C-alpha cells in the first residue's frame, strides 16, 4: 500500500507540474498534495487506531482543500464542503466504533495488534463486536464512498484532475478498503455480511449511474465508486486478499484513466481557450470524438487501462476482478440462499462496467469529431504528462506478468500473497469471531471454537479456488458481452441509444440513472432542509422565545414590581404611614395648643379634673 | 520570590492601575505630558507582560506532583481572624493551566486593544482590574477570597461591555451583570451554608472543607443540606459556564463586547464556571458529584447539540462563534461527568480531557474572536448573510462577504486553522481534548455520549458553511480595498496558533501539568460511587 501511495503520488506530482502550470496558486497546490501524501502514508503506517483516525481526518482535510482548490467556483466550494461533511458522518461512526473497541475487555488500548490479541483471547459479546465492527466500517463507507455516503465523490471531481486521480481514484478512497482489511480480524460474520451487501449494492448501483453520465470525469467517478464496491464486497465474503489485490491494480489503472482524461481535458481546455470559447464544457464527452488521431499516446494509455478495468484477459484488472468474483461465487456455493444476490450484483456490475467504459472510449476517441473547430486546435499533451500515463498503463499490464499466472496462488509462485501475507498472516490465525456455522458459539469449548473460526478465511479461499474456473468463464463472458454491446451502440452505430432510452424509460430507468437515482435531491429534501429548518427554529426558540420573552420577562416583572413597590413605598408607607405620624402630631398639636390658651381658670379646672381622675384610679386599685 | 510570586500575579495589575492613576494625576497637575494617551497602553502592556513572564516562571518552577499544601508557592495567613477568613492562595495542576491561559490572553488582549481611542485611561485600568480578578479567582484557596475576586471581576466587565461595546452595549452589559449576580447570590448562600454547617469550626478554607464538608449532616425543608449546597453552587457556576438553560446572556455579551473583551469573556471567564466545579463542588461534595453526574452528562450533551444547532442558524459571524463556545463548553461538562466511570481510564480521560478542553477552547476561541475583530475593523460589519430586515433593502438577504480567500491569503490561512481547530480537526488541540472528553463520557454514559458525537458533525457544518460563504465563491468587489493582516494582528495570532498546533500534535506537556491533580480528585470522588 505504501508503494502504491508513493508511486501514484510521485507520478501525479510529475504530471501536475504541467497540468497546473500557470495557475496563480501553483505552490499552494503542491502544498496540498504534499499534505495529502503525508497523511495518506500516515494512515498506511499507523498501527494505533487513533493514529489512523487522526490521519484519516487529515486526509479528509487535504481532500477538502484540493476539491475546493478553485474556490471561486461556487460548485467547487460546495463540493468540498459536501465531501468533508459526508466524510464526517462516516467518521462519527468510526469514532464511536473506536470508543467501543477501546472499552472492550479490560486492557484499554488503541493498538490494533493489541485489540486483535484481546478479541482473540477474551470472550466478548458478539453483538457488541458486530456493532463496533459495523461502526468502524462506517468510516470506510464515508471514505470509500459506499452507499449511502457515496454522494460526495462525483462532486469531488470539481478539483484539479491530477489530484482527483490520486485522491479520489487511487489512494484516499482506497483507504476505506485498507482500513477494513486492517480491522478484518475483529469483524464478526454478521458484520461481514453487512459489508458484503453494502459493497454489492454500491458496485451495481454506481455502475448503472455511470452508463448515462456525459461528463468524462463523472463517468470515471462512478466507476470508482463501483470498483470500490467490488473491493468491499470481496472483503465481506472473506476474500480479503483479492480485495487488496484489486485495490492495487485499481489504483494503477484508475489513476491512469484519470490522468488520461485529464490529458484530454487539458488539451480540450487549451483548444477552447485558443478559440476564446468559454461556454463549452471541456469535460463533456458529447463535444469530443475522434481524438485518437490527435492524441495517440493518451488514447493507448486509456485503451489499455479500459481493457484492464473491463476485465479482459492479459490485463491486471482481469486477474483481480476474477479473484473477487471467484470469491463471491464461492461464498454463494458455500452458503446459498440470499447470498446469490452477491454474484448477481458482481457479474452484473462487471458487464455494465465493460459497457460504460467502452462507451467512454468510443465517444471520446472514435467516431467523427463533434466539433471540427475544437478538433483542429487539439494536440497531444507534453511529455511530463504522458510519461506517468505510460508508466501506469504498463503497470496495468506488468502486474499480470510479474510472477506467475495467478499471483494469489499458494506457495512461492504467489508473489502477491507472499508480499501481503507476511503482514497479514495474523489475519488468518486470529480470525476468531467469524463464527460461520452458528451464532451460539459462546457455549463451545474454546479450542474447538477457534479451530472452527480460523477456517472462515481459509474456507473462503478454498471456495474461491473451487469456483475459480466457473467465475473466470462467466466474467469473460460478461466482459465481452458488455464490450460488444457498447461497440454496437457507439462504435458501429448499429443500434441507436435513443430508441433504447425510450424503451427503458417506460420504467423511468433512464431518468433514474441520469439523475443518480435522485439521491442528492432526496437527501436535500429529507435531511438538509428539515435540518436547516430545525436549526432556525432552535435559534428562534433560544433567542426570541426563551431569552427575549422568558428571561427578559423576569427583568420586566422585576421592574414592574419595583414600580409597584415604589408606589407602595412612597404613596402608602411613606406618604401615609410615616408622614401620617407627622401629620397626626401636627394635627394633635394644633388641637392641643388651644388648651394652652393662657386662661388660668382653665388650667385650674384641668388640674382639678386630673386630680379627681387620679384619685379615682388610685382608690380603685 | 517563591512565596510572593502568586500575590504578585494577582496584585501586579492593581499596581498598574495605581500607576496609571498617578500618571493621570501628574498630567492634570501639568507635571507630565499625557496628551498622548499611549502612556497608559504601555503601562498596561508592561504590567501584563511582566505578569505573563511571571506565569511562565511559575510554570517553569512548578512541580505537578505536589499538592497545594506541599507546594512552595502557597501563601496562607489570617486576614480577618475573627471570622476565620484567610488569605490563602496556591497553585496546583488545575489552576496552573488556567493561570497561564489568563496571563497569556491578558497580554495578547492588550495588544488587540491597541487601537482603542475612547477613554484610554478608563479602558486599560478597568482591564487591569479585571485581570487581577481573574488571577485571584484561579489562585484562591479560601472560599471567601474566591468569592470576592469573583465579584471584583464583574464590575470592570460591566463597564467594559457597557462603554466600549457595540450598538446594544447597555442592554448587553446590564444583562450580563444581573445574570451573573443572580448566580453569585446562590453561590454566596452555598458558601455560607458550608461555613455554618461544616463540622469542626466555621471555615472558608477550601482544603480544610474537603474533609469537613462531606460530613455535613443536616437538612432543610426536607432536603439534605449537602444537596442544597450542591444546587446552590451549581447555579452559581452554571451561569458562568454557561450551562443550558442559563446560556442566553452569552451570545449577547460576546457580540456586543469589544474584541479583546470577547476574547477574555470566552477565553477565561467561561472557564471560571467549570473551574469552580472542579475546585469547589467536586472535592467538597463528592457524593453529590457522583449523584449528579448523569445530569452533568445530559446538560453537556444538550449544550453541545443545542449550541451547535443555534450556531448553524446564525448569520452574524461573531454570534455564531459565541454559540460555538456554548457547544464547546458542553464537551467540558461531558468530560467531567466521566468521573464516575468505574473503569479508571474513562475517568482519567474525561477529567483530563475536561481541563484540556478548558485550556484549548481558550486559545482557539481567542483566535476566532481576534480574527473576527480584524475583519470587523476593516469591513465594519460581520454579517455572513445580511438579515432580511437590514436597513439597506438592497443588501437584505445577500451574502455579507464572498471570495475573500483570494484577496487575503494570510488572513485566510489563519482563519482556516482557527475554524478547523474549532471543528475539532485531528492534529489541532481541540481534537485531543474533545476526543478525551468523549472517551470519558463513553465510559459512563454510552447512549448520551453517542448522541453527543453528533456534535462532531454539527460543529463542522457551521464552520464550513460560514467559511464557504465568507471566504470562498466569487470575490465580492466591494471589498477590494481590504488589507491583509497587519504585523500586530499576526503577533497576536501566531502564539495562539502555535499552541493550538503544539498541543494538537504533542499534548503531553499540558497533560503532565494537570494529570496528578486530576488523579487526586478522582481518588477523592471515586469512593462515593
């Protein structure tokens, strides 16, 4: 994985030096690329799950920065925000998963090898582990753009194409798959089933959408989603080796496809620039056609890698995809029942992949140029751009020839297994919780329990081996079916896409695919809009009702009561009671002063009355 | 030196105020030229600068393993002996980060306020008084002293908001003042109850009360006395934090206050609430702390979610950041609730995470408010989107800015750092403390914490939305004469940005300060689970 990241990163750096030439923020672009490579390598090398999480988010940041690189475009700015937030949804799941794993058992550790050791040696409630596993996988769902969090990846194509090649095709999106491989030993069977179906659904779903897209990068984006679905599906059925192998081959050919499309867009852009035409979309395939004569190197690079992705023999994609399909088919042979949906989705998506990829090739490079004017100005991209293309496309072949026919086979010949297996041996040994046969395994005796569990991946391996030839023939058949159909439509024009469109549209299939199953609109209507409404409502409650009405009314009540109390205080207490005493004194003194009129007889009369009164009182006592 | 350093930290600003008054007096007598008001600024700068150096010196000589009673810095003597009131100050692992934070932010805030032109003497002397109050709160070990410093802070704050604030400053200032005073009343009641009910003599000594307060055996109106004290103290501290539903003074005060005061409010004053919990409520009333921890977690999660939801709806950038403070302080509460985790790792992660979050939120929010201030000083508004009833109907409902990233690259770089630190991006300090708070909460209250993790997403939503609307998109030509950050602005931001990065990548130095004190606190509380 480290090799893949570094190699693709180097080639993209090289390629970008030409692609981004003349951009006013050239140096900033390279800073972002560097940040990305740093954090991606961090994910790959980290053993602690928190370290993975940290780099995981940093990768999200660099992706955010790169998608929003041309931030003057509103679409790019929105796409970057969407990418970051969608990833965050997955990351929350991953974070909760990390916390759950941390509190597993009694030794608290974030170290993956410790965690795996712990899961191996202690009895843990399998439901708990299933939930934790699925939550950790949520992170992968976000990063690897699986359903239902795939929405950000197609929009992410607003970023510069070479960066898309690296981040959104070869490395970052593969981080999800990588993480799942890392945590594979602690995933339970139930969790794996969930993972398998997520992958299968994504593979098929994205492939269907890719058929009808006209933007060359959008097609590739959905193709990436679909291929990632493959890998995830392979993980779910236990064929993790195949998944990882596909990750590597996919990184090579998808990076190449993106760089090639970048080369096309680059020259389209320059051609349009020379014509001073700023309205035509340089990424729209409907404006292209016949480019193979003008850009032979790009054409051959793209053709080779398209053959690889379509699963044609002698190309890398064939081997890895075949291994996955064999694994899936083997899984079905083993477990039967609903798992038949997995190979159906797998082979279906394979056929569709072949179809839409060749649709892309035929529309872009074959046929007559749609616009002679643009065509005249087109020319091949410079060497700095084509060399990475050539290297990557050769690698799409070379992987196949290195070692033996089947790099995944046992023994010394299976070089890939040897290279990967070294790091992952423990996966098989420690694979304790993939309880295959029954869910009540807790009652089993420990030894027997583990013996049985170990077999899951081996089982998957052998099942895949048994199913290998069936899978190979089937996958060959569907690949050629897809290519042939595509050729009929777009190369020889024997069939008219329009009529088919109308036929299919009876069930609205075409519209659904064209509009990406309206997922964005659905999210916008059932999540985004109600959510924003709630947040405004909260703000209104918080400020207008709670604060301004309730809290401030306390102040108003205080003011009101203080006014009242002032009234009571002054009008009654002070004016009436306190002043009352004064008035009373005043009044009584006014009355009393009349007693002292200066008439001596009156004084004597008063004295007499007083004496009589006193005598009476004293005598009564 | 050792014994006087803490007193110096507190009273140096007071001396600064006196110095300013003497200068003003001399100026009035014509003995000194004070037409140039810069002299006050330089005095304030020197005082806070020395104070900051003292704080660093304290940190350099600080041994985190010692408790306050053993620490050489502790000062204790009788102040009002007839009522057993002591002058008792000391520093431990809990107060050390807060002292550094307060000293650092005070110094930077003087730099931020350099272009204050209105009543320079008043502004800077009040600011220094506020500074003294903050230091006093963080260093007091006597409840009475604590309470006095707590109240000392209120008054300068009232004037600083009310005189140098925005258009609604009078309303904001009075609301802040009365709301906090309301809380102080409860705190006073709690304090007096402790004083009178604690067995073994009336005392305000917080260290002595640790052993005495849990023995309180009385009841009032059918309630346990300790429960009532807890509630009273809780209301007092909760208003400062602010805990939902006591939070509504905060957005108003933050928005109306001048930039430097917003920084102090959000960076230091909010921490006093949670500091009060950890310094007084938890050690003195451990049993109640345990019983109340579910409420703590619940209120923390409500704070996180409610604050974030409100922040999303805000169209005023400063108000958005104010609400983000509500949300971020929720993490502290959630982390503190983790103390009841039976698995000790949970408790340790939660408590350390809470104190770290207090520190980190201080630096991050200071950065955010400073940057908003820089923008506001130039553009004279800070609308993300103009409100629908804006006085200029042509602008109503339109974006306030747009595309500034291309015009202001340095400013943009710092704001990206600050925003991403705010939304808890790993490798920046906010992430470490938030994650630790979550782990602490998760050890005790799983479902609540899982709901709380929604905050990770919500925080990202409002920061990224605001960032996109202000800095991305097509450039708004109206702002083509904006200048990028000046040297002075950068001098403020760079130390904060450095700390944010440093503690994001290597939090160990910060953790090392508080770890031992937190373990002691956990040991104190855990027996009551």
